[in-house]
C-alpha cells in the first residue's frame, strides 16, 4: 500500500467513525446547551436506538428486504420512536429537577443510563445480536483501497442529517428558540415561548440523531450489544468537548476530528488500534485541563 | 372611571424566606400609563415578575382583562396580550437583531402577514434596528439594546406592557428618546405599567403613580399630585434629579 492508499483508507474509516461520534455528540451538546445537563444516558440512547432499529428492521425487511430500501425506513421509524423515548425520559426524570441543584440532575442522568443499560441487558440476556441487514461489500476499488457503497451511503446520510439539523437550528423559529433558551431561559418565557416544549423538542432531536447513529452502527459492524453505548457515550462527550460543548457546529466538527484522529493515530508506527481509546481519552483530559471551552465553545463553562 | 386592564389585590411573593412583596394592591386602567416607583430593593421588579408569571405569588390575586392569571404560565400570559420587558433588557446576545425580533413574535409564528406588519411598525419606531437587523445584538449600544428590548416586546401587539427601568444606564438624551417612544406607544393604544427609579422622568409621563417601600405600597396618587407634593418627593422619591 502506498501512503496515498493509507490516507484514503483511513480517511474513509475516520469519516465513518466520526459520523457516529458527531451524531451522538450533537445530542450531548444540544441538551447541555439548553439545560446545562451532561446527559450521561445519551450513549445508552444510541444503544437503545440500535436495538429498536433491530426490531423494526426484522419486521420491515420481510416487506422491503434487508437492503437500504428496508434499512432507511427502519432507521427513520427507529429515530422517531427513540425521539419520543428521549422526550419521555426528559419529562419523567429531568423536568422535575430543572430548578434543583445541577448535581441532582446529573446523578439522575447516571440513573437513567443504568436503567436503560440494564433493561436491554435483561431483555437480550446479555447476548450479542446479529443485525438483520444484508448489505454486501460491493463498492469502488481504487488501487489497494476498497470503499463500499454502505460506507458511502452512511457518510451521505450523516451529511443529510447534519445539513437538515443546521437548517432547522438556523432558520426555523423553533431552532431560534432553542438557541435563545441556551442564552436566557427566563427571557424566552417572557417572549411567550413554552420553554418545556422546546426542551422536549431538543431531547427529541438529540435522541433521534443518536438512534440514527445506533442503527447505522448496527448495519456497519453487523452486531449489537447492550454495552455498545458506554464507550461511544464517552467518545461523543469527548467530541462535544473538542468542538466546544453547547455548540452545534462544534459537535459536528469535534466528532469528525476525533474519528479522523483515532483512525490516523492508529497508523503511527508505534501505535496500534488497541491504543485508540487511550488517544481519545488522553485528548479529553488535556482539553478539559487546558482548553475546556473547546474549539467553538463559549467562554462561560462551569466546572461540573 | 375607565375599564381596568390589570387589577392586583393583596399580592405577596417570597424568595425562599425573603418576604419581597407584603400585600400589594394596584390598578392599571385601560389606555393609561401607571408608574411604580421606589428605591432599589423595594420590590418593583418582583411585582412585575409575579404579574408575568416568572415568580409565583404566595397570596393574592392578579386579574388581567377580567381573567385571573395568578397561577398562569408565563407563555400563556403573553398569549393573552400582556408582555413584560424585563430589567436589564435581556436581549439575546449572540443572535442577530432580526432573530431577536423573530423570537418576540414567537406567539404569532406562522402568521406571516401579521409578522411583517409588526416588523414594519417597529422599524418605523426604531429605524436604527432596521439598519442593523443582521448584526449581533451584542454589538448594539445601550440605547439601541433598550430599543431592541422594547421592539421585541412589541412584536406580539400587546394590550399591556410592563417596562422595568427602561432608562437604566442611559444618557439623559436617550432617556428622553425612550420616554417619547413610550408616550407614542401609549397614544397608539398600549396600556403601560412603568417601573422606574428615576421618579421625575416617570411622573412626567405617567397618569398615576404608586410608591413602593420594602414590599408595600406607601403612597399613591395622580402623578401631578405626587410630583408637586414636596413632602412625598422628599420622603420617597429622593429629590436630586
Ligand atoms: N432572585 C432573588 N432571590 C432572592 N431575593 C431576591 C431575588 N430577587 C430579588 N430579591 C430580593 O427581593 C427584594 C425586592 O427586589 P426587587 O423586586 O428586585 O426590587 P426592585 O426592583 O424594586 O429594586 C430585595 O430585597 C431583593 O434583594
Ligand atoms: Mg428592579
């Protein structure tokens, strides 16, 4: 393999990995931006998304097949269902604590994470599940590098979701309300904005993006399990911190950067793939110490 | 006597153990400007916050256009036609002037024609906002920020406007400009409850005034009376100005 081959290969791997990180990081960052909660259950939402997608695709594939024709509608259904799950969790677990000390709600988030994690563990008897998609390895070969159509569709789907999210946040009145709440919640109330509805909407959007990532991860890796949300939750948190937590473009950028960093980092002669996580979390610690506001973040970050 | 837009009876509010409002009763008649005066910490802002629902009343009753709103949610109160431009302006810094105005029109989102009409009206009142509509609101001067705060509150076409110290921190000529705008709004039909520390300015504008001291109304009367009564001015409204 030439250097160029390696670069293209790792760029592809990094983009895919980065897509997952970004999609999950977005929910982290949006929720932090609006209610200053580090939602530690968010990685588990991704995991639940994968399982909901698994169940839906099992049914849908009998009608539409297990190719993209079946996967895409299943993904959209899973996104919707998990979006409502996010709203439900927000309503039951977080909303009553919005005016309580920050630490209480953080502890509740850890509790929610444990509930989701253990529920899925019990239901699946802790087993790996083979994701019922049937995508082949067809694609484009350039020299020694092979890029599958699956990889291309995934990066494309992520791009579409991000552009849609960007337009939603930048242009619609609901997106403006989300940004305004993160600046001054009481001022929003005085504008006639039902703040609780906008917070619920934020959880819906964030959770459904995580579900999209979960379904795509199932398709990509071929199997899913109840602890798949743990590490990606931390990676997404790292991504959000890299980009500047609370910042939406920051979450997109941070996720992609982390994905690329991990895939290229493992190519260094003295670092193998097993060092990937050390890389990511080492970076997280350095950032939290030296630049907690990240690349695009605002300056007022509270230590929590 | 004309129709009453806002009626408050025996209003009490606490912040934890702090008894901020200790039984306040007041009336705001339709089409008038009523001012609420008093020293720092008297409870003026708390009164407005309790009216608009940001702070919960512990006792008493607030009636707006004949409907009780004491326990209503802030967003529901806005939809009924009562808007509160809070102390310190609280514009959304980091968002553009236009976006701030869009958010002011949140309750009539979807009604494009109405929104355009309101925007045009606000830009006529404050041409500077039109020129700077695509700029970050944080870049506006203090006076312009106050104009934006008022403009944003006007996007809903309110029946009653609560204004909390709109003159705060502004140079005298700007205070005059803002007061002129408030008079104009009032002449065009908006009823106004104006909170001010600058009693002289407020009484020149208002029809009626209340003076608040540690959570109680201690004096009330026509603004002309309050303005001319030496003992009142000395005791509560701190000469000086
Ligand atoms: N958020 C708050 N928490 C606790 N005490 C408050 C709060 N806001 C106001 N207070 C207290 O309530 C009283 C009335 O305050 P406020 O209504 O802001 O007065 P004014 O607007 O007349 O200056 C003061 O004693 C003030 O310290
Ligand atoms: Mg005040």
